[in-house]
């Protein structure tokens, strides 16, 4: 699932960010500082290049390039981490930090796409445009997550039916940012219970654990920081 995120690491129009006062720069810097410790531990530290214009501001395209160059570390480690629930727990911080940085990249693209639209077209309902762009971004990864979960539970018809029932509760509204986190956490608890009852293999549970942790962290980060942008648009 996480490899699909690499499709969204394209560069942006940095001039569009002159229209806002970035409320997310400090969070990105903190995320990168924490993530660099894991990159160094795995011998990938040299792949993280300088991306700051000064102490408090970023070159966003250099940041995106860093994510593009370093995200492969998590992709390459996924199968190994999924060998054990203890390993998923041990590297949970690495997983969540990686998900957060991808969430920040998605945030930058949403802001960039918004200004590209309003600068070139007449947009009457600007706030709804931000919500539309956000929901499109969220559903892209969520649909991949859904497909993966249904595949994991494919051998158990009864369990797969219950997974489908969870997804059937999803609610999409044009004036609200979609939040799949509750259903992701519900599925994780369901998978944990199914494993304890010997209805789901530990290998399958570890896949659910890893990907649910990543997805929940990604969606939570994106929704939290995009809300400020939505509230600033009229």
C-alpha cells in the first residue's frame, strides 16, 4: 500500500506559497529532525539533504525531494518489519514519522493545486474547493487501504463480510473533510481480536497492523493541518 504514495511526490509551484503564512513549517522541521535519527541508524543519513532557506523557513521542493529519496527506506523495510508484531511496535515511531512526512507533502500539493485553480479560474466557493481537493487526496490512499484489507481477509468469507460492513459506514459530504480514522482503528481492533481467536493468521495481522498504523498517521496529519487552511479561505 505505502508504495503508492510515491506517485504523489511531484514538485510544486513555490510562488503559490507567498499567499500564505505557513503554519506547518515548524512541524515539518520537527518531523524531519526526528526522522533523520532513523535514517542515520539505517545508514541513509546522507540521503537527507539541506532543505531550509533559513532557520525557520523551508524550500518546499527540496523537502519533497528529500521525502522522495528517503521514503524508499520504509518501503524496503516493510516486509521485514511485518514479520513480527513486536517489530511493528518497535518501529511504530519510524512508521508514523514516515506517514506524517507524506501527509505534509500531500498538504503542500493541496495548497498548490488550490492556488493554481483560483489564480486561473473564477471560483465561487473556495472553501469547498479545498475540501474537494483534500477528499480526493484522502480517498486515493483510502481506496488502496480498503482493497488491501479485503485481500487480507479474502480467505475468511465471514470476516471479509464484517470488514465490508465497516467500510459501508463511510460517510462522504461535499462540505466536510472525510475522516476514515475511526474505521481504520475499528479494523485494527477487529483484526487483533480475530487473531486472538485464531481466525486470522499472525502474518495477516502484522500486515493490518503496519498499514493501519501508517494510514491512520497519514490521515490524521493531513486533516489536522489542512483544517487551518480551510478556515482561512473565504
